[in-house]
C-alpha cells in the first residue's frame, strides 16, 4: 500500500437514534476502508436524525454538494452504503447527485457494498438495483407503519400533537393497569404503552366552550385571542394564543369527540392513503349546534374573502401591542372658527381614539375585567359583547360635536367620551347605539341636557363599573346558551 494518502470526505446519515446502523458504526467502517485504501478523512458531513427521502431536509448533504461544486479539498466521498446516500423515491435522483460529484472530479465510494466502485455495466446495474431497493424499503416501512397507526386509531387511542387547548395526554399501559399523565414533551413510560387524550381541567374546558360560543356569536378571532391572553391563558406548549392558532383549533374535530389522523404530513408522502378517523372516541367539549355555527361562519368568511384569513392585516395586528404616546403638534394661535383643527389631523384623531381604547382596556384588565380593543371598529370587546368607543372633540370653546360616522349595527352599546383636550377626558356617556342619532344630532354644551342625564358618567370609575355590569350580563347569557351537559369520560 502506498504511503501517500488521498484526501476524502465522509458522509454520515441516520434517521433515528433507534437504528442499529449508528453513526459510530458507519464511522468505524469508513475509517477501516480509508486506512486500507490510502484515504485520509479531511472533512466530515453528518445528517443525524434526518430522513433519506428528500434533499431539502438534509442540510449537511446540501453543504457537501455545494462544497463539491466550489472545488472541495478532497477527491472522494466515502459513504457506508447506497441507503445512507439516500432513499430517494425516484432512483434517478440519487444517481443525479452522485453524477454531480463525479462531474466536479469527486468520486462517491460506498465502503460496505459488495460491488466494486467503478463504472462498468455490471456495477452500474447493481448500483441501480440497490437504489430501487432502498426506495422500496422506505415504502414498505411506511405501509407497515401506516397499518399499525390505523390499528391504534381503531382501538380508540390517539397520537400526534394535542390541540392547543382542552386536552391532556395520558399514557396507558398495555393491560390498562397503569395510567400516567404526561407533560408537554414527556414521552410515554414504555414503548408498549398507548396514548389517550383526556379532558383538561374544568376551567380550561370552560374556556374552550366560551371561545366556540364567542366565535359563533360574532366575535373575531383576533378579539377572542386578545381576551384569552388578557386572562393569562396559554397553549399546551406554553405559547400565547393567536388568531391563526385559534383558526386551526376551531376546525379540529376533537372538539366534538372525533379523532382524525393523517390529514396533513410534513414533506412528501411515501405512500398515498386516506386519513384515518375514529368518531366518538374522545371526550367532546362542544355541542353539535355550536360546532355547526362555528363551521358555518368559517365557510361564510371564506366565501366573502377568498384567500384571506379572519385575522386583520399586519398593520392592525401591530396596533394591538402596548399603548404608545402620540406627540401631536398644537398650533399656538388659531382663529376660533378653526379651533377644531388645533387638535390635529383626522388620522391623528383616529389614532388617538385607538390609543384611548387601548388604555381603557388596559385599565379594565388591571381592575380584573379582561377586555380587548378592536382597532377596526374602535370597540371594547368582552366575552359575548362589544362596546364602541367614540371620542367627542370640541368644535368651538365650550361646545362639542359628535361627528357623523358609519354605524356598526352589531355593536349594541356606545361609550361617548367628551374630551377636554388631548389625552384628557372630561366626562362619559354610555348608552345604546340606537339612540346616538337622536341624542347627539346637535352640538353639546358644557351643561349636560336632561335627556342625557341617565347615561352621563362623570369619571372613569363608574364607567368601568357600568362596563363590568354589561360584561357580566352578556357573559351570563353566553353561558346560558351553551350545552348543559356533555359526556364526561374517565380521567387519569
């Protein structure tokens, strides 16, 4: 054997940590081959825990192919066998990546294969057969795994990630004698154990019912997410709720007791098969009538806005953060007939309404009443109720005028805030929205007229108390409209 060695790289791949063909075994075989054939390993590329079906999920192989194209400092790539190079479902893909290396002067050598590492017709034929066998092995494993999954689902067990809210995982032994609650990320006690989904604590189950009834009753997903986050709720992974997460959650049939498996998969499917489902195997949380209203609303939103989600745009979502102080420039001296313009431009006044609404919702949350502020309709949102916020600006010294604005008929109450100046409210009027055109059609003077006395509030404390009463009233109605009793399964 020549004392001069040739530089080579090694490529290592293993799908799972439970395979017998571990990286240690591969490296040992490659090292033995390198010593016997005059190679020196100068670089190592390892894709641990990576499937061989696709190139997209194998960063080290992509890096290797890129280095080869950029004049890599090695002339050979040592791989344990054809299956470690890849189990591509199209056998020509594996040949293409190998040919890419050969075009750039780098040879791919399989150290444990029985055929020689040359390009004779017999070697090419054997190598092609091994590529097809590697791909077929993946399809065979996928078929067996799928059959096992279908049997597990048919027996009433569950697998995969939990819904965002409402359920917990319970590990059940093969004979059913041991039941152990599992935390997020915790594995089952034994390989022979199965997983059951059981109901979460009662408070979380009631939250799921409130979410479903609130969405069926007309609240938007972003409002519901804000309300749940204001109450301090998090998903089973410890994350805050978002409109997109609620959208996926409210379409999950687990809420009505049905488990569906295999609707979506990561990457391309090795085998094509219909989703597995088992109806009635889970403890249901939502009654059929509420579920039907939720799904009907999703269909209505999709028809009205094809290609768009229920959540508002990025700009509106960004406005749901912490209140920011606006610095509006005031003119030092303006004629009386233009007094209104000293407060700022129309867009600034709209921004100020939103900031005022956020500040009010934050004050209510501090007072123990979770509320969200809808920047689209300028409305305070509670579970099952909305109260629109309107700011009343001076039109002249000692005179206030409520500008005409588009009405939101689904918002039953309106909070009119008479502003003394920027950021300083003078007093409040909380009244049914239907009365606004009649009671605020004319300019309002400093004294409160008789017809508005019943709705007048002179400070923020009675406003919060009145809003709390509205929220409690609508929440009670929301609870009364829900199901009285749902099946309650055995818990862990």
